[in-house]
C-alpha cells in the first residue's frame, strides 16, 4: 500500500482559505451604498458630465464592490458558480453598457441592420467587447482570489500577467484586481487590512493631477478613500437585499441611464 504524501506545515495552515470576514459583515448595507453611488457615477459620466461632484461621489462604489467580491469568495460554497453568475451578467449587460455610457465604436456599426439584421446584431455584440464593463474586472478578481485561496500560485501569476497585458481594456486594470486580492488576504485581520488598504488606495489616488490641496496634486481616485469607513466600521442595519436584486441592478441601471439620455428623442417620436 503506497504511503500517503505528508503535507507540509504551509499546506496545512495556508492562511488564505477564509470562510468569513472580521471587517464589516453588514454587506447588504454597503451593497446598497455601492449601487446608489455607481448609479450617481454613471449619471455623471453619461448624462450630467458638467457636474463633477457626481463622479467624485461615484469613486466610493468600486472599493465596496471589490470588498464584496472578496467577501463573496470567502462565503460562497462554490466559487465556480459565483464566477458563472458574474459571467452571465457580463454577457447580458455588455451591449447595454456600451450604449448607455457612450463606449460604442465604428466596428459595431460596420454591418447594416436594414440589410442583414442577424449579422449586424452579431457584429454589434462582438465588437462591443472592445471596451468591456467593470464586470470583466470583477471576474478576473474572482479568478485571482480562487488561485490564491487554492494555493495555485503559478495560476495566480498567470492571471496577474494577463491582467497586466489587458490593462488598457480592463476597467481599473491591475490596480483594481490587486485591491480585491488585498481585501481578501486580510479579511480576518482588520488591523493589517486597514493600514495596508488605506496606504495602497492613497498611493493610487495620488497618481494624477486633476485636483490640488495642501500643496499636493492628486487624481479623482483619492476620493475612493471615503469608502473605507463603510468597509471597516462594524454595522448592524438589518437591511436584507435579495441576491438577484443585487445582480439585476447592474443592467437595470444602465437601461435607466440609456432611457434618460434618449428621453428627448422619445418624446419627439411620440408627440411629433
């Protein structure tokens, strides 16, 4: 009978197989904040670009989504199913995303819908992926966390390398994926997580020169630091959000933005 392979201490005590969080566990409340601030951000990007404050408020959304991804990967029983749900949502949302947030390109309209509607629809959808939504970044983050959790370090390096190569296509890019990893790595140790995440987000925010204060120049991403109290202060709101409502909100809010943008055209069409 072959002898069993002896596990090393590191394999037995791998510190990144989390099953809970010791940060703010009231994820329903912060998900609600993330949805509202994302809507505000996208309204500022697509409908009211003259109001810069909307984009500032919107910086709160991504760190919360990054944290929720980390928590979701810790609590889920099947990370593959979790990734599958995100993938389905991304496939559904992509064409709505590019229309609502003005990310269309000429290749999407290369075929005439009047002459060949099926081919035109296929072309429209395929080329919409030249500018993928944030959901693709979240999916990459889930993949990176899975590789870390399962101690597949070579796979993790490949995921990070792919993220770097796709940095011009992925929303928030490698910085966003690393933020998700950072949240996940220290879910059970707020005293390590808070200073590390805050320092990382401060470094990120100081890149750019659109804003000036106290002799410093910084980018709009500095305002993402406003999300940290929601992530690190324990709360008990007792808010309950349906899981599917959280997923459905993404394409629904994009449809709302698109309708708001087209409201004038719609009124002219109806009332002539």
